[in-house]
């Protein structure tokens, strides 16, 4: 498998649109997730929360503060990732996940009784 210009462009496009390395690898075909990540890094694409980088896992808040850190999937599994949508200012999650995370204690409890 070679990184042709076309494949590199595809990688860049998908990466910037928030696709996971695994999803990108599946679309490109013939390439592993790790190869996608390695290539993205060499291209200087901005890093995103990736569970693979275990040494750096204890969260770099300065990088992650701006994207939603709501976990999706199961930690340790291939499809685990963070939501990644723009976070609500001052909050670690996007608007919809804030609504879930901070639902308890709000005045809605009495009417919805979710728990
Ligand atoms: Zn979110």
C-alpha cells in the first residue's frame, strides 16, 4: 500500500471531519489504523483524543478542553473514542452531553424523573 496523493487527501479530509483513524483505515482499505495515525502525524494534522496513546492518556487538558470528552463506546476497545464535538465554554462536554451530564439536580428532575 502506498500513500498516493489521492489517499493522502482522503485521509486529510476524513481526519478533519472527525472520523476516527479506524474509520479512515476502513475507507482507504489496505491500511491499518496505526498507519493512518502515523501518517496523520507526519502530515502535521492536529492531534485528536485517541485512546491508543496510552502514555499521554492522563488527559492533556489544554488540548482537549475545547472538544467534548464524553466517552463513546467501551474503553480499551477498538471503537472507543470521545465525542469530539465543540465543548460548551467552561464545560468538558458539548451541549447535548452537558444536558445529560448535568441533568441531575436540575429543576427538570421533578417532571422527568429519569433516575
Ligand atoms: Zn458530546
